[in-house]
C-alpha cells in the first residue's frame, strides 16, 4: 500500500444492499504502480494510466440506528425547550395579568372603604348641616328682598344664598354617593333616552356655541335600566364636557352593541385631562374645577356599577376626552341594602 498514489481524501456514501439493509460504503481513488521489473525502461510510465478505486462496505445498521436515535433525542430536546419557553412566556403574561387584576381589586376595595367612611360621615352630619342651611338661605333671601337692589347688602345676601345652595348640593351629592340606591328597572330605549338628555343641555350648549352630535342606532336592543339614573349619568358627563370646552366645540355621543351589552361613548373637544389625574378621576372629592365638589363622577361611577356596567375614560391634554360606558342588556335586580 505504500506504493499507491492515493487521492486527496476518502469518500463515502450510505446505500441499501440487495436485501434492503443499510450499508456504509467507503472508497478512495488511486493509481497502482506496476510490480518491480515489469518495466525495465525507466522512461516508461510506472503506474496504470486509468485511476482505480477500492470499495469497502460495512454493515451500517448500527450507525443508522444511532443516527435515528440521536435525531429523535434532538427533536425531544428541542420540543422540551420550546415547551419550557412557551410556558415561561405564558407564565409571564398570566403573572402580569394577575398583578393587574390584584391592583384593580385593591383599588376597588380602597374605594369601597372610602365610601363606607363617607357614609358614616354623611349619615352623622347631613341632618345637622341641612337644618341650619335652610335657616341661612331663608334669612339671606329675606335680607336680599329688603335691601336696595344693587347695593352691597343686597349683593352679600345673594352670595349667602348661593353659597347655602352650593353647600346643600354638596350634602345631597354626598348622600347620593353613599346611600343604598333602589333601581327602578324597566325596558329602556337608549336612542330616546340619549335624545332626551341632550335636549336638557341644548340651551346651555347653544349659548356657548357648542355642537351636540348624535346619530340614533336603529339596531340597538332595549336594555333593563333605571332611565332616571342613566339620564343623571349622561347629564353629568355632558355638563363636565361643556365646562371643559368653554366656548366653541363639539360633544359627540355614539351608541352601539358590544357583546352582551351596549356601549355609550361621550366625546368632547375640550382641554382634556392630564395623565396623572386619570386614575383618580372617579375618586370622591377629586376635582380639577375651582368650584367643583369632586363628587359628580364618583356618583356616575356608582350608578353605572349598580347597573352591572363599567365606565372608563381616555383623554389627552389639548385634544379632549372620551367617557365610555358599557351596560348589560339584562341585569339582576339587587337588594338595595346589599
């Protein structure tokens, strides 16, 4: 073999034998030299002109089995890694969802605790406040009627009456927020209710050159709700929108089906709400208005919640706000004391 002139490298291939068994065939090209003495003339070619090859075949069944086993093991490992990766991703998202749900639950519990505390406060002081307020307002009107119109005494008496009304409104809103409410449920056509509620604020809106836009949805189902309470919710949202706009703007109301309920959106072109104030917008006594009580939106949230619905707000400073209510078509009547 030392006299052979081998090629650069061996070659191999896996083939099937005649009986179907896998065979590993290894071969290499070479040019064998003639035996010593066959050519006495040194100038003659000393090796065969045509390259030759040696083929050696081995039983490859063990190799094939090992390769198949390695391939299966690789696939199993890859599948296990993919499963672990998928489980990790799902666990991460479920954990974030759990944290959000827990935070929402904690916020709701804090809100309930605050309402309970306000309820005790309201029950204790409402009666004691309202009786003196009635007397103060009566005396203010008495002095206003007897003081010269336009005089300082007349103006002070009017301020007293106005402030008495404002304080009485604060007490009323506080009681409205914390006391158990009985819902007078009935079939409500939201198209009719929204049109009626917009008419109630149309004069105020027109005086400020604010357009009120609403297109009825004829495919909308009737819902079980308290029409007076829903009107109160919408009026509160409209009045807030009017105050946010001030002059020259648009208030748009849309309504549509959404799952097992309906969605009402109230959008204004006002000044918007700062991002750091959105989370506290429904908190009692939180207000951005100089003369606001901070109870209006808290009452709205409470009424919507009693209907089994939800309310959310999206806003951007300088571009207005959108309040979105979701109300179920059918709700279960609740005990007012529950």
